[in-house]
C-alpha cells in the first residue's frame, strides 16, 4: 500500500521553487551590479533561444512522461512507465543532439540575422552544448513527478541553481573586466555547468532510488513510442511555437523601443524590465508553478480511476491557493513598489514599472493553474491556440504601439494578452470543472483581505519607520489572519490527515 499526497508534493516543489528563486534573486542582483542594465539586456536576448531549445527538446516530452507515468502507476503498472521513460529519453537525446549541432554551427547567422547583435554568437555556441543534458534530465524529472516522488526533481532543481551561482561567481570576476560580451559568456557557462551537474544528479537518483520499478513490462517499445508521440507532438509544437513567438517578442521590444522618442538607451530599459522587474513579478508565481506541475499527475490519477470527488477537491484547493497568492502579491507589489525596488536593486526609479506590472499577477497566476488543469485533461491543442491568440495581442501592442508609448505599450499588451488567455482557458476548463463560482469567491475575499492588510501595514510602516523586510512579514501575518478570520483560508482543506484515497483493483491507495 502506498500513499501519494498532492499537498505534500506541492509543499516540496514550492519549497524547491522558493529556494531556487531566492538564489536566482541573489544571482540577478549580482549580475545587474556586475554588468549593468545593458549587459542584462544582452543576456536577456539569449534567453528566448534557451527557452526555445527547452521547448523543442524536453518541455512537451517531459509533461507527457509525467502524465503517462501517472496513468500507468494508477493502474498498478509502474513497469510500463519505465519503458515509456526509456523511449522518451531516446527521443529527447536525438532531438537535443540535432539542435545542438544546428545552433553551434549556425550561431553566427542567428546572432547576426535573428537577434541582430553579433556579441551573442559565442554565448549561443556555449548554450547549445547544454541541450542534451537539459533534455534528458528534464525527462527523468518528469518520470519522478508522474510517480509523485517530488523530492528527487526538487533536489536536482536546487542543485542546478546552486552550481550555476557558484560557477558564475567564480568566473565572473575574470570575465567582467573584459567587457559585456565576455560577461555574457560567463553567465552562459554557468547555465551549462548547472544543467550538466543537475543531469548527473538526476541519473544518480534514477539508478539508485528507483530499482523496484524495473520489472518486466507489458508494452512494447513501439507502443510506448506511439503513446509518447501522440501526446508529446502537439504539446511540443505548441510550446515550441509559443517560445518562438516569445523570442520574436523579445527581439522586437528593443528594436521597436528604439523608435520611441523618449528612450535613448533601448537595451538598458529593456534589460531593466525583463531582467529586474519581471523576476519580481514571477517570484510568487514559482509557488503557483509548483502547484500546476503537481496537478498533472494528481488529476490524471484521479481521472484514470474515475474519482471525480478527488479531482474536484484538488481543483478547488488549487484555485483557492492561487487566489490567495495572486491577490497578496499584486497588492504588495503595488503598495510597496518603491521600497521593494530600493531594497532589492537600489533603484527606486523602477517602482513605476513594478506598480504597473503588479496588475498582471491575478490573471497570470490563475492562468498558470488553468494550464496545469488543461494539461491533465489532455487539452494541449486548446493551450496552443490560447497561447497563439495571447501572443498575437502582445505582438500587436509591441509593433504598432511601442514606438509611440514606449514600455507602457508592452505592459498594456501583456495585460490584454493575459486577460484574453485567461478568459479562453476558463471557458474550456468550465466544461469539466465548475470553477467560475469558486474562482470569484476566493479572488474577491482574498483581494479584500490583502487590501486591508496592506493599508494597516502601510500605516504602521509610516509611523514606526520599519524596513521593507519587516513590512512584508507584517503584511503576510495580517493577511493570513484575515484570510482565516473570513473563512477564505480553511487550513483543514490543505492539511487533512485522512485525505481522500483512490483505490484500484490491486488495492493500492493514492492519497490526494
């Protein structure tokens, strides 16, 4: 008899995400001070290529492995999941090696004709070398997530970020005096080393911690290949095209921003937006991302065994948690934008951007959750179409309005695109789970509680002159108390010793 706790898995992944985000913040603070906003802008030009490589080689296949593994484990056929993993690893390795060769030998053309900055050529060549390690490591992590053994992918995630930071800190002092291009090379070397050592650790976990699943399977490699391909192909295409469009957006932004009359340094302003402000907005989203990842195997297991009660309960818990985090983050960033920018970056002038982007939090965070639900329902085509529509809205604002309104056009485009994507996703999910009333309830009361907590905190900060860290703690404590007092947060819904168990024919139980 075995237990798989959705709540426990979420806590493990959220803890790992918070640790890696905190490490990432120190990394970005160090980078912004070492190479400046222009250097951060150059570094951000390379990141869309990195994300495109991830989408092509591992993102879709990893999600597929997670979902298929959850299905097989729910039916008591974990040995079939191992064969699915081996098949997916072969596919990931083939795709990643092909992409490595293409990018390594085509880096010059990509830097000149696509990114339009020759300084990115060498960083792109180094970046290409990490694709096989990234793809295979992500695939194995997907297998562990499908088995709901979250501790292994969480550990490798933290290990990767730690290696990245240590390696960059060690080599940046040597490369930074040689200019922005060499500094960018040092940053990419850190990424490559992090991916490599994370892969080695993941292999170690698989070889020594998963021996009991390697029994004789009942499916052939051809069947496993067809199963993986049928699910991974639309998902990979969706995410690859989405990443390509995102790359187009990131390349267009500094180009169109250069036409804005009030902007003398487009790359610096772009680096401040994407390299400093967006990471702040995305920091609380790491909690939601962890929940979204955990949703896929949990809901897939429940649906495989036709346990609708457990599925609806899991969705309700997730939306409640999303509303609490989204509203709290949005109000905090809005009301304490100046203090946050001063404390984190020493640049209070960035507060206007942070305050404007804070309105994205509710729509962005809820959409992350809904994407997790849609993935568990097998709605990859819908995710793809939604992403295309949202990106089209963003590109429209960037191309046509940015020369006139500057970065504000990008902010307005992000908000409009997120709202469109959110509305479409709600309509699709509503066909399976009745989430509208639940979402409205939790978001309304969470918003009221967060506003009240922020007003009280602002009053205390003004008269007692406490720093930003204490303000954040005070607001968090007040927010939590108000949520509990108004019954918006029901602790028993998240911490339940009895839980819900799904029983299969082999009398195994999955605790959700």
